[in-house]
C-alpha cells in the first residue's frame, strides 16, 4: 500500500524558486514544458498513475493560493479536482493536483473527467488548443515542486506537482525521507 497522506503536501504553501537557488539539473526538471510522464518513464520500467481523489468540489475546498490563481470572482462554480500519484516500479515519484473550473469542462474538454489512470499529459499534449500562462518552479514543504496554469481553448486549469523523495531529482541518500510531516489542511 502507498502512503497517500503525502498528497496533503500539495495544499501547503508554495514557495517560488529562483533559478540560482538550485542546480541547473534540478531547474531543468522543474521548467520542463514537455511531458513529465515521458521524462520519468525513461528512469523506470513501469510508471503507473494512481487516482487518489477525483470529483467536484466547491471553491471552499481550494487553498487560498489556488483561489487567487484560478477563481473568477464574477462566477460561482464548482471545480473538478484530480489528485494522483505517479508510481514508478512501486515507488511514489510524483504527486499531482489538478483543479479545473467546471466551465473549462464544456465541449471536448468534458473528457478530462473520464481520464481515469491515463496520464493528464496524454490528453493535454494531444490537444491543438493547449497554451500555458505560466510554469513556476518552486518548493512545497521542502520538496521540489512546480505549478502551471494551462489553458485548453483559452479555458484554465491549474496543475501543482511535487517531486517525491524517491524520484530521480534527489540524491540517493535523501530517497525515502520526507522533510516534514504532512499536517491536515
Ligand atoms: C495526472 O494524470 O493527473 C498527472 C500525470 C502526470 C503529472 C501530473 C499529473 O506529472
């Protein structure tokens, strides 16, 4: 069984990282605009997506940072939440949290609700209407992280990713150790 409580790290405060605060190797991972799934796949035999949580939530269940980045104050709507872990050869390597306003799910984007265990990137990178407002490298609870505001046909979705200690971004000695204990949000 995987320790899914690491998922709570995704709702901690995101600290923006300056390029000078990490090695160029780490930075290259954090600002990689291509498929992260494909990059991680090159380091393991088998990469699986595990759904931790999926479903509609009200804006009251978003973090205040998410609210400021994605909530349109003129609209009161629900959000589709997708929380996953990428498991590489049995080890959790990445935790992801995607917040999608219900209005983004109009038209072909409705299929974002039925991705299941298919990686989000497979859908996004196939889309001819994908744009990125920003990709911000950072840390969450002392782990490498990044946050992207993406647009499909102009409609936003917010993706937060944390690289977990067993992933290839960390030196071998750090593997398996979490720098802080997750607290309930
Ligand atoms: C997802 O399927 O939700 C997903 C996959 C890979 C990521 C982030 C999210 O890097």
